[in-house]
C-alpha cells in the first residue's frame, strides 16, 4: 500500500532531519514512529519490505517437508524445507482464490494442498494438481496453464541459520549487505550451528514497538540498573560500543564469564578461534530487526516480529558450535544458559514497555542521546531515518 501524501506529512519528516544531526545535537525518532498505525504501514513499505528482514531460522523447519507459516508486518509467508533440505520462502497464498495456503506449522505429505478447492503445490512451489478445474472428474481446463500459477517465491538468504527476505526483490545482493558484519566476525567463518533444542528456544510478547527492542539491545548503558546479575559477570566497564553505518550497531564485552554450574565448566568452544574471543562476546543488532549474540561457545539469533505499532514478538534461538554441547553431559548447563538469556530478555520488558508508554506523552519529542553511551542507538535511528526519508 502506497502512503497517501497526507500520511507522509503527518508522520514528521521534520523529525527525521533532527535525527540525522551530529549526536550531541540530535534527537531520536518522533513519537509517531512508535504509536501510529499509519507510520507502521509506511515503515513496512519503506523499510521492512524493502531490504533484508529476518523472518525466522532454519531451526524452525529442521527436517525435509517441515512447514512454518509466518507473517512479516501482516503479510503471510511460508517458510519450508524442501525434499533436498533447501530452505525456501513463498507467499503463503493460493493462486486460485487467495486462500491462506498453510495455516499451522507441520509436515508436508506429498505436497501443499489448499484446503479450499484442493489445488496442490510441490515444495518447489510448482502447481501440480487442480482437481475438477474443467468440471467434475477433470484435472485440466482449456487455456489454463498450471506453470503460470505456482506459488510466488520470495527473494531470500540464509546466514548463521537466520532466514532473511527481501520482499521488494530490489535490495542490494545479500552478500554485499552482510559483508561488513561477516568480515567483523570472520574468525568464526561459517560455523556448524547446533540448535540447543526446545528449551533453547523462546518467544516473548512485548507491548512495545519493535524499534524500542532494537534500541534497548544496542546499548550497554542500562546494564547496572536493569541487569544487575548480568552486570556481575559482564560489567558495564568491560563493554565497548559498536557502530557501523552500513547497517549494524551494538556492543561488545571483553569479559564474559557466567557461572552455569558449581565447577565453572563451560561448553566446548569453536575450534581454532583466536584467543581474544575466549571469555568475550559481541551483541549486534543487524538492522532492521535481527539481534545477534556471539560467544566462543554459543550463538543466538533473536528476530523481532512486529505485530502492531505497540506490539512485538521477540523470538530467540540458541545454538552451540560444538555438537558435544548437545549431549546429556551438558544438559544442566544448556538449561541454565537458556534460562539465563531468557531472564535477561525478560528483564528488559519493563523498560521497553515503559518507553512505549512514554511515547504517548507530548512532552517527549525524540529525547537526547549521550554522546558517550548512546552512539549505537543513534546509529540505528540514523539508519531508520535514511530508510524512511
Ligand atoms: S483457493 Fe486454493 S484451491 Fe481454491
Ligand atoms: Fe538489556
């Protein structure tokens, strides 16, 4: 949906100019960016649907034939793994009368059958069967070419098991898009990633705009007050900010030493990592909606699913680099690690939801940034302002 001229004016282009100023004079995105349904549509069309946005992970469809329907800012999509093990994304809509094709996660037996008139598609999207299309007892019809009515594929890419889509089909190549971050984390290469299993996967339903979850994730500033226990093994003073105008920002910690058990035993690390990664971590928001955490022994991806201007689902999947970490011997540590991360994300609920409530106030006009502490947050705001403007 193209925004009307009126909509563009009411969503505050003037506010975007202020965002782009040097950090000491800048203010953040205007309140409308967090509360307005019109703004959310503009944002969907100009940002979420026009670049590389994360919609899920390969771990959600682990075996050939696995299907997972999902939405991106309200648009129905289908993530699946085909018979050869390749991930694919299609628009989740039947070519006949536009029925939502798959409504529940599950497994395909034989193909994707539309529940309405039973048209059936292969896992490659090809339309295979159209029963009674030419009348009872027929499978064909004069002038109807099945090849023209397959499922519409979505341009996609997979990186560190995160599935990204470009709905516009016009974004720069994914390889170029990800090159700066892939370079930063080049020590990890393209590692094997072992999902930790059901307990290493969780979703949090937040009463806030998705951008507030990104902003809060970018900064370490709040650590001592919001995450006192995390701050005990990864202190504010051990953190450094990360800003990259190509499209990511966040923070790193030089000291990451949680105690997952009495003996202080950790998971086996990725072999061959340089020393500087041992006992260290980086947390990077890959704009727009992907939050990544990397450590010598485990990795996680969080993707934000915007449901409304003031509601977001935050999904997390934790992976280990060494398959040995999945064994019985590490069961208790795996559970402790998952609990610990879930606790950290839950601890942020109060502040992201509180910032959302604050954005109903006319007394707040984007706020200010601390040049010393809020650089990564400002980096995200600038990226958003450029994408929207
Ligand atoms: S809408 Fe799918 S078969 Fe008719
Ligand atoms: Fe936090």
